[in-house]
């Protein structure tokens, strides 16, 4: 008897290789995939404004970057001895106001450049719930522990999310017509919203993505479905029973490889992995001739990969 419900995935066109430029935006699950891409030395940039969960926050990031917004004092605030911005994750927050403004404006410039050059954008949506700052009526990307009474919690409708995703695709394709946009839904449960509410939230995201893909050129990678329908046991979760564990992440990464990585790239990835393991090796005697020869061999492999396949080490 087969105790698995394997999802049969088909390879896509415009696959990724070492000449590709990638941009990953969205929830914490996108961080997991970006770490895999970084390990294998693909040219990938991830979440320049930090982790963002809802579609409106991602739209704000992209529009601000495309319009080359300059962040100023009116866009930041001081709380608990740190400066924050509602558009960005607390990873960008700083104890000095000008440092935060510098980080935000640097992120705008780097994202603008990447949006124009990228070949693939992977957008991972986490939730349909948003928090609107009552004082400005703006949807925020992160609440930064500002008292909840200052926000209005809202569930985006399918039509609202669809309009947001279509605008994202149209705005990006206007400056980069050849880009491939890949949508996915994070399998991480937002239990704080409630179990039923989390399911409703994910359903809105999935429905909106497929409505969007019926009207614009984009793709869908089923990371949510792989986790929920294929890896549907708690042994694939961390101890919080909410986040996928390393085994699950590795499995979803393998499925992503099958769908989106060019087959002739696998041999290069294997060589990169060999080098990475070699670089992580801790020798008993780092001054030995044997270890120095080992390092020279690794360095030569790195030089060859850079020259022949444009791998970025």
C-alpha cells in the first residue's frame, strides 16, 4: 500500500541556471529557498526590505523601488529606543535614525536595479490578513510591536489580492518584459489568526494567484500543497508544529529543482556542494602540507567554476 500522495510536477520553461539573476520576496519560507540558492552560489537576492507576509506590503516594496522613493524622517518612528519603518521588517531597524534611512534608501536602489535585471522573481505570499495603521490609513509590512489598538486588522478579499498581484506583474513587466514571475504560498501556518482564519487566508491567496495567472504571464509553484498534501505528517514540522523542518525544506527544494532548475546545471551544483563541504571541513592540523594542498585544490576548482560557469563565490 502506498502511504504517500506524491504531487506530480512538470518541468517549466525558462528554467534557472547559473546565468540567471533571481529575486525572492515574501514570507519567511522564501528565506528557506533563498538560503538553498545561496548555498549553491546562484545569483540570488532575497528580501531587501526583510520578510514581508501580505500582498499589499509586497506591492508597496515593488512600487516604491520602481518609483525610486526616497525615505525621509516622516517615514520612520522611534519605539523602544530603536528606529523603525512600517514598510520594512525589523531586520532593517536601527538605533540611529540616519542608519535606518540609509538602509531603506540603499534597499530601494538595489531592488530597483535587480528588478530591471532579474530573470526570475519568486514571490511567496504568507497571509491575506493585513494591519492598517489607523493614523495614516496605510497597510503596513510590519507592526514593530506598536500597540495593536493603533491598527485595524483586515482580511483582503480575493478580488483585492488579484488586483494587487496583477499590478505587481504589470509594473515589473513594463520595465523588464522578459522576466518570469513565480508565485508560491508559504506552507507556514499563521495560527495566531486562528485555525479556520488561517485556512480562509490561504484559500484567498491561492484563489487570487490562479485568477491572476489567468490574465497575466506568470507561474505557480505548489510549495503549500507539497507540505500540506504530500508531507502531511508532524514529523516534517519543527517542534512548534507550525514551521517546516529541514527534512521538509530539503524535500520541497528537491521538487523546486525538478521543476525550475535546468538539468545540465545539476552537475555544477554537485561540484559547488563538494567545494562547500570542503570549505566547511575543520582540519586536525591546518598547517600541514596535506591540508594546504587540499585548499589549493579547492581554490582551483573555484577558479574553474567562476571562469567556466560564472558561479559567484
